[in-house]
C-alpha cells in the first residue's frame, strides 16, 4: 500500500491537524466527500490522502465559499479530469510506440531498398565496388 494511502490518523488527530471539529469530519464522510478506512472496532482511520482531500474541501468551503454540493461536484470533476489526462497520456504513449515501430520498419525497408539499388548499380557497372586509395566506392 502506498504511504499516502495507508490509514494511520484517528479522527481526533485529523481534527486537531486541520483545526476542525470531529463532527465536521463526520459530516464530510456522510456527504461522501471523504471515505476514511475503518478498523475492526469501527474506528475511523484517515490516510494522508484523506487528510489532503479534507484540506481541499476546507479550502473550497472556507476560502471560496462553495457549499458542500458544489464541493462534491468540483472534486468529482477534478477526478474525472485526472482520469482523462491519464487516458490521454496512455494513448499518446501507445501512439508513440506505434510510430517508433513503424519508423523502425520503414528504416529497415529503406536500408534494404538502398542495398538493392547499390547491388543493381554494381551489376549494371554503374558503381565499382573496388576500393580506391581513399576507401570510397567509385562510380563507373
């Protein structure tokens, strides 16, 4: 499990860290804005990711005056944008790999075609493959 996703903070600790009442955190959970893990004893445990999400909620509500319904919409849209960006990046990577393979194939085909042309030029006496003193083939 990634460090940011590991549930480690109890509700009282998160409330102190963020200077909110624990009831505020319970409200955010009821509204579906944050989903802390639960222990076998049903104790809420917040991960660093959860704490950062609550910070976003607080920023939107306190600093920007957004109500909880608006916060929910904003957070969902941000998540959707991130998903779309990941999909876009995956598509771009796949397309780049496709192009690299096609370019390598065309490069191979071009080299073979060039060798065929050189061979044909030698067979027709257009190109002399005996090496002169400078090491370059001579034109016939």
